[in-house]
């Protein structure tokens, strides 16, 4: 893969606006309290699916990374997780009875920091899930790891519990950058842990990197990317740091003058894309890279990639059940979310045995637009006839008000629109969410798009 095909600096600058990442359509901004728990139960009953992806949110972190925009609770007290697991157990038993006809194909623990849990707490949680849900024989089990507070033997422990995928937060290996973001960690330990995890049997390991952090420059980030390559992982997620200090208080610790300028940030992104492609990674979506033999790359080449609340996935056919504080579910024709605040979660579980707070029932228009956006996000291609057949519409008539919005992208050579298809050019890969915004019926209502991060 040649990196130059993805990068046209003038166009990237022109379209560097704020926009949703479309892990769902409609986005979470449309979730509302009119969508009740009863609506959620109906959506489960009406869903034609019988395969389930489980997401479990562990909200605790040992310390605060100043760039972070996640939903988390910072504490040094690991015992707090005991209380959390008690409430989570109640939610699991309440929800599991609604999913008796389902088979679990995928389990992901995210956070916060799932590796905040002690070994015995992990054992307890896996046992609880397996007692209550029916797991497929081949189940994809993944977990996010903060490498600062773990021991080498965590790899054996997770493997013995059935986990087969790891995702490790590296972000940047430079000490000055790490100090600025309050995330000092040992690169040598991370490299040894990854090597050890491979020996233990893990077949898929991802690391996260971030560009746009304080004090990053071409020299420092070249070292980070080279080190990432030496770790020889299967996937690399490359995120753009979105500086939104009015929304995320911790980011106020990062002084503006420490941050790279927009030109420097472009240069960092370009460097990363070029180096990762040179290292032999395929550029998957907006921010994911995978080795050609990895199933994300295989799925994309087969036009079979999907997207859900965790990003790109190969398990698009599954319903998604989120468990724990702030977790999001996508069941049948609905999206829903648990309460975001920990004490509120405890209170809700204690009084109602569930913590459902809001959601949305998808209209037919939401479903059609959602499919168009997903196809473009995942495959950079849309077969209009497939949409026409599936939904009994005429694509060009149905989207008559939206298609003129593509004109600017067509003029810039970023997309072609023929009678039968929409095809996104490779150089628009980084701008794909801008293109998808043309099909978003809700966006006009959110003039204040600063609620979303910038494209770059
Ligand atoms: S980046 Fe991860 S470990 Fe750091 S505060 Fe956020 S959720 Fe916690």
C-alpha cells in the first residue's frame, strides 16, 4: 500500500472540520429518555438476530491521563471494583434472561481500564458471564490493557480465561510527551509484555498510538512509530488527539503552546501513515491499520467490514449488548445507553436491576441512512442497486435533497457518483466522515458541531 494515495494536504486542510465518527447512525446525540426500558425489552424480542457481541465497561483507572475524554473514575483503591462487580452481577443476571436465544460470538472489556481488575476479580467476572450467557465454541475475547500497573503474568492469566486478543495503550514512547500527558510508562516493559503474550498464545495484539499530543515532533514520533514496528503487532490504532478543554476538564492541563500547530499535526499524521504503510500495514478505516493477514484487512478487501460502537469489526451481524456504567447497546432497530455516572448506576441497579437511561428507536429513514453511511465508512463504495433492492427505493430520488451536498467532493475528485454506485477515492479516506455527513439528516439540527472532534 502506498501512503501518498491517502494524503492530499490542500484537501485535508479544506475539509478539516468537526464531524461525527459514525460508530452509529443516528449518533448518541439523538438518544433520548422517551426510549424506555420497556422499549428496549421490545427491541430485544423483535430483533431477528440470535448472535450477540457483549461489551463490558470497567470504569476505573489508576491515574488520570490528561488527554483523556473517556468515561472513567480515577482511584487507587482496587477494592472499589468489588462493589462495582456486585452491581454488574445484578445487571448481568437481569439482562441475560432476555438473551436466552442468543449465542455470544464476541466479548470485549473496555474502559476506563479493564486491567484495573485484580486476577481474582477477572476470574469472577468471566465465570459470571459464562454462567449467564451461552458462549459460542469459537468466541473472540478481547480486553484493553493499561501497561503501567500490570505484571508479566497477566498474559497467562488472561489466556487461561479464554481471552485471545489484547489491546494495549502505548500512545507515545517519548518521556517528555509522557510526562506532559501524565502517562509515564516503560517501553521496554511493553515490548517484553507483547513478546511474552505472543509466546503464551495470543494471536491478535493491537496497540493504540496518538498524534497531536504535547511536545510531539517528527523526530520523537519517528521513534515511537519505529518502536511500534519492532513490537510487530497485528493492528495499530492511530488516533488524532482532539483538544476540547471546554468539554474535558483534564485537557486544561495541556497548555496550548505545548501542542503541535495544525501544520505540525498534519506532518505527524502524514509521517505515521507513510511509516505504517511502509512497515506493511494496510490502512483500514479512518484510524486503523492491520497486517494484510489480519481479519480486519481480509474483511475490508472482501467488502465485508462493519462498524459498531467499538469501531471497525468483522462481526457486523451481531446485536451488541453493553453492560456496566455508560455502556451502549445496539439491539435490533434500537440504540440505548446506561446511565453515565457511577453513583447513578449503583442507585439504578439497586432500585430497578437495570441502569437503562436513554436510547432511540430507529425509523425506516434512520436504517436506510445508517446503511449508506456504514457502507461508505467501511468499504468506500456503495452499490445503489443493492440499497434499492433492500429497501424498495430509488436511491437518487430518495436522496434527492442530499446528493447535491456531494458536489464539492465530486469537484475535488474525492468521490464519483454514477447511476449505479458511489465510489470514494483513496485520497478521501481520511475525509470519509465529511462525505458521510452529506447523508446525515440530523446534522443540520446541531449547528454547534464542536460537540464532535475535528477530522484531523
Ligand atoms: S486514557 Fe485510559 S487509562 Fe488514561 S484516564 Fe483515560 S481511560 Fe483511564
